[in-house]
C-alpha cells in the first residue's frame, strides 16, 4: 500500500461516509418503491419526481417532532444508546476497499480509508458491538416490552454472529488472509475451464458458505423474516417502543446502514468486489461494479421482506443451532481437506472420500429434516369472533 498524507485519508473517509449516509437515505426510498411494485401499489409519488424527495421530507418531519422521554427512564443512557448502533455501523465502512491506489490530479490516492490485516474481523466486531445500542436503549426505557426486545436482540446476535463468522472461515482458508484487499486481489485471478476463463469469485468455490452468510446476515441486521426484536404483533414496537423523533431515527437509519455495509462486505468476500468487465482499465468501473453487486444484495433483502412471514422465536434459534451451525462446520472441514489435498500436503485414500460423502449426506438429512428448526405450534383460535 502506498502511504498517503493523513489529510487525504480523511477526505477519502469523509467521502465514503457521506456516500454511505446518502445511500442509507435513498435505501428507504428504494425499499418503499420495490415493496410497492411487489404489492401492486405506487409507493412515494408526491414528494418530488417519482417521490425522490421522500427521504428529505422524512428527515424534516423527524427533526420537527417532539422528543418524548419516559419519566422513569435512565436519561443519560436513553440519550446516547441510539448513537451506539448508528456510529458502529458507519465505522465499519472504513475497511471496505472501493479499489486500489489510483492517480487523481497527479497524486496517488487509496480508494479505502484503512487496510487492516484483520479487516474482516474488524467489520464482524463492530457489527456485534451495535447490539449494545439496542440492549442499552431497551434497558434505559424502563419498560417491559422494549426490554424483551433487547433480550431477543442479544440472543439473536450471539447465535447468528457465530454462524456469520464461521461462514467466512472457508474464504479465509482459500485466500490465506483476513485482509479485505488480499481477499479481493485473490478473486481478481481467473480459473481456466477448457476454452473459457472465469473469475475466481469465492461464491463459486464456497456456495454453501455464501448461502449461510446470507441467512445469518439477514438475522444479524434484524430484518424480516428475522425481525423478532421489534415484532410489533407481540412487543408493540420492540426495543425502540419508547423512542420518538430524531432519536428514533438513529435506530431506524442504523439498520439501513448495517444492511449496506453487510452487502458491501458480501460483495467483497464472495462476488469479486470491484471485479467486472473493464474494471482493470478504469477504476471508476470497479466502483460501479461493487455498487451494482451491493444493490442486488439489498434487493434480495427487500424481496425477503415482501415474501416471507416472520419466524417464531424458537424457529429462529433452531435454524441457527440445528441447521446452520452443523452445515458451516462441515463446510470448514471440507474446505480444509480440499486445501490440503490441493497443496499436496495430504493424500487421502478413496475409502476416506466415500466415508466423507456418506457423512455429508447423513448430516444434511439430519439438519434439513422436517421440524429441524423447531416443532410447529398448534393452531389457535382468535379470542374475538373466532377465525
């Protein structure tokens, strides 16, 4: 990495942060429009052309609303808890590589704020720190429903953070590094399949890890169908029930920033990041391809919300511990074996491969059996008027 002045690094970080904030604002517009299309509605139309000024109108409305604080609340904690999830979400983007080192106005500029040799762990760490904002806010509200939502969020993060981290171990084994720039560089290589060359994207060699990562990422960001900490049918509005005005928006916007960071992270780890046609000649195309892959991942988030109903809490935890955890451990062992064989450090007899194949089939059958994610609850009749 070429060294650059601190002031230039600050400009790069400031630019990335503001692009992230603008993307977060218009992610709310994008979600409303996509959900409207899927539900045969129009979505925002009155605020600007195609409703493009809706995020600005929402911000003005939230700034003008009264900021109510419960009388029994722990006020210092209540004030600052929303900032925890908001700030930790923004900091994570610092290690995302939007490219390498390019020349702009005759000066070498790094298209990343920091290149840490443990960049992947940095993002995972700050992603898990965000839950403290939820827990502290729910505790400080001095209300039972927010507290239940905060406890759910804590248990959910513990379960799916383990799965999320383990899903990336296969990528670390294949790349030999935890630096996002090194992982990205490894995916710029090509694989020869006869007359054609294909990019060495890790989604091709780690498809199971990618699927597990995607499921765990949805749960990690408290998005439907895993949005149990804010299940309005059970907990009013969950952990942010007592929050209002702009303080509430920190929770709301922190969720969208986390979605964007997780999508950038997935695009870098599994989808080649800035790799794409022409990106090796024009660095601007590299940024375009990274953002395009991120938008596709975000579209999948919205698609899930419009399609699937919310899981029960026992189903949510059952999926993590009974299905995803065995599968991700199996993927790590299999990837490690393949890496050792490819390096010529291990010779495995044919009968071992047969035994491994049988074990894989058996484990899949146990993990994916009906009821593996929790038994179905008996049907209940409504207390008012029946079904």
